[in-house]
């Protein structure tokens, strides 16, 4: 039996009712297992440093960069938009710095990556791209990009994969329907990357670098993969790429 690839899934700290914990929502784990990978949660903490990141890159054959809260706009050289100022703690900024560092280290080591929602945005920031800080304010409201949290298995709008792109080869079809939970998105694409899907309002919905074996999508395929083959195909792609080391 061929060795199953180890897929690192970044985890963040959350305050619980009794004790704090590091967590990753279960669908990331379940879809990676279904695709044939061994998911391993990687907890970003204040103690995480370059030495530990180096060990993670050596340990894992590929990475999933999950969704989450906004990054500080300082990472792409902008001040917060008026009305969108946030108080980022030392913990927040350290974890965000380490995530961007890990992405660059994993890419340098040739490890495949799948970024989901915030994970796609993190990939773009890690390599020099920028974000829209608020879609309704900066882009408009033609497409509803933020559905209700209790509808995670529902689709809300369609995206159009770029013909011939890596994403198009993975999911097939001229258009696919997706779920959506974000108010930020890729603005300027990082050098070396290309847009591989768009929403009807022109917003970038996926970026990729086939040479680096990195793909980022703005929707949440982990919540759709149980019933939609094109969503599960993204996890199968990552596991297959990770197995080919």
C-alpha cells in the first residue's frame, strides 16, 4: 500500500467556555481523510517560531490553509479603511506573521498548498499581493458574497473558472456554484500568480501558481464536498499532489 501523504492544517486558538483550545472545523479534516490524506493539525501559538515552522514543512507533504478572521492590512502596506479598524493583539499579529512565513517556506520546499477563503487571501499576501478590505464598500453589492453562517452547505452564487487554468482542469465546467462567507477578497494579484476564477461582479474568486503547486479559492469547498464532486476534487487534487513527492 502506498504511503498516505500527511497534510498539515493550520489551527488557531479560540477561547472556550471553560478552557481555550486550538481548533480546525471538522469538514477540513473529514474531506482530507476521504481524499486519502492524513490530516495533522498545526497549532499556531506565541511559541511558534522559525525552527518549528521548518519542522512542520519537513513533516508535511502538503498544506491546507483554512478560513478565518481578517488579516491586518499592514501586511499589504495599507491603513485600515475608516470604520474597519480592528484591534489586533500580539497573538493575532504573531500568528498572521507565522502563517505568511510558513506559506513562503512551504512553497520554497515545493510542497503543494490549498488555500480556502482566508487561506487564499493569505497566499496572495505572502507573495506580495493585496486585498479589498471590504467588498460592499470598495467593489459593490451586485453579488452577495456573505451568506448566513447556518447555510454553509448551500450555494449562493456562481463563479467562472478561467479556461485552461489549473482550477478548470480540476473542477471542470464553464461555471460552478459556490458558498460564500467573506467581505474581503484578492485585489492586486501577487507576482507569479494568476486569477483562475471570477464572480459575476468581476471579483477574483481563485488564484493559482501551477508551477508552485499552489491553489487558492475564495469559497468553502469543505462544506460542499460531501455532495458536490467538483468541491471534493479540490481535496483530491491536493492529496494527489502531496503523494507525488
